[in-house]
C-alpha cells in the first residue's frame, strides 16, 4: 500500500476548525493524512475549490498534498453541494487516471462518499468510507436531514469495501439504521496530538488568556443547535456565581447565526454578561491553552459520532461533563474521567459541574484518569491500523452493489 486518494469535497483539512463548516472532520483528515505520510502511505486529499485564489496543489509535507479541483461555482453553500458531486468526481477521476498509481479511495462525509462510490466502479479501486455524522442518527435527535442524503448514505454503505466507525456505538448505528454488514465495519478511533494536547499549568494558561482565579467552564465547538451552547449557558447560571463560561467557536450552517443570536439573547436574559466570554475560532494547536485553563469542559451535543473536543480536553487533564450520546459514551468514563448526562437538562449538567468545582480531590482524580485514558488514542496507532486495512482491501475482490 503506497498511494491513497482522500476525498473531502466540502471542506479542506487546511481550514481552521470552527470557521464555517469546518470542525472535527478537518482535524481528522489533516492529522490522519499526516500520520499516514509518516507511515509511508502517500496521500492526496482532493477538495472542491471554494475560492478563486487557491493554488491547484499545496504540498503540506512529504507524502501529504492537497489538490483543489473545480466543481461548480466557488461560492456555493454546503446545502448546494449535492448538485456538484458528479463534477467533483469527474475532476478527481481525471487526476487519478493521469497518475495511475492509486491503491484505494478514502471518502469523508456523505458528499465525498457519493463521488467515491462512482469512482470505485469507474476505476476498480476499493472504497473506504467515514461518514463523521449520519443523517438517520441526527434525525433521531431532532436534526432532520434531507431524504436525498439518507438515500445516498444507504447506497454508499451498501457498496463500501470498508466502513470506519469511531466506536462501538457508531458501528451499531451503521448496522441497525443502514443495514451495514457487520464484518465490513472497522472500529478505528481517531487520535489526539499529545505534543500539543497534554497537561499543563492552569494558572499560566489563565494568565495567558486574561482569566482570573474564578472557576472556568469551557465550551469548544461550532455554534449550531446540534452542539447545545444554550444548555452550557443555562448550566453556568445554575453553578457557582463566581464561575465564567468561555465559548470558543463561530456560527456554522444555515442555523448558525440564529443560534448565536439566541445564545447572546439568553446571556442577556439571565444577566450573565460579565460571566460569558465569546472567543472567535482559534488555530487548533492553540486550543490546548483554553483546555488547560478550564475546571470543566462542557459538551452538551445532541449527537456526536466521536467527540474530538472531549478527547482533547481529557488529554489536557480537564474533566468533561458531556451528553450521554454517540462516541462521548466511549470517551468519557462516568465518575472516573468526567460525567455523562442522560437528559439534556441544564440542571443535570450543573449538578456535575458544581460537584467538580467544589471538590478539589474529585477534580484531581478525574484529571489524572482522563489523561491516562486519552493516552491510548494516538494518530500513529490510527494510521498503522488503516495502513493495514488499505493494503488488505487492495488485495481483495471489490464489494459489489447490493
């Protein structure tokens, strides 16, 4: 296994997470491809050109390059991208035919999956699919997606040579909601860059960020209804009156701006102006300072296929109070590294947050256990497992459409 085509139609691994539609998937593609390059797998990430001034090719590092391909007008919204999946597949196919040495395709998100499915048949290459989020899971938690997406995901699931799940919960979702053959689903969790995300001096981190000695709650993520920022704000109002909430992220998706307005209105309604600090999206490696500054990281998402924020916080020794959903159920060990909340009830979140703030011994124990658990997740391990999988698939007969 030497050469891999990675499809990331709607967002580039080089875009800063928290801006627009960029988030955990951007981190996943960037870190995974970097680790694969170090493991000897040369990867080309194909991204739709979204700006006029982007170079065609960016050599990120040895064995890792990004190619921007033309597929529709550059200013398309994410909701319009289903219309250009064929153009994207055409452009990527041209590059792959010209190169002639690609061993496998790894598609990220359903849009890339549609393009990857077509290219698999045209070029007789194995297809590995990572969905990152699933429409039927989002629908179950109050975030419905178009039927077109559900149909496309079902087709891609049925013909992928391997499906990647970040945890057992996602595996069961693929099997139960999409009829995925269990033997084709591989649990390969993402990693975390421990060179950046590791324990550090809390006082120094707070000084760097202009925070005082008061308790600090942290929310990191795109501002959209699914991520539950308003739950974190209501949680703050029910905790220690000295506590502050730091919100790192920007509005995302068609409801992002409206959600940000709702969050700001709620801050005003609850009289929390002096206790909530909105911070624009930060370069990924700088997030570690925010994690280290916090007493608790709050993750009240309605759904999470994995929950990279929870893993990064844990790696920095910050206890996490999270919704009991998706990959968060694997990352957070209830009562050991943090707490899981069954109801999306601010009072329930506040109860656990208050417990951590008030009990120094409990907080220290959670922190130590969180760091130990996070140490198991490395990108080099993820890359090694995928390298073996790609090589195995390249030697097998391709799955045919059912």
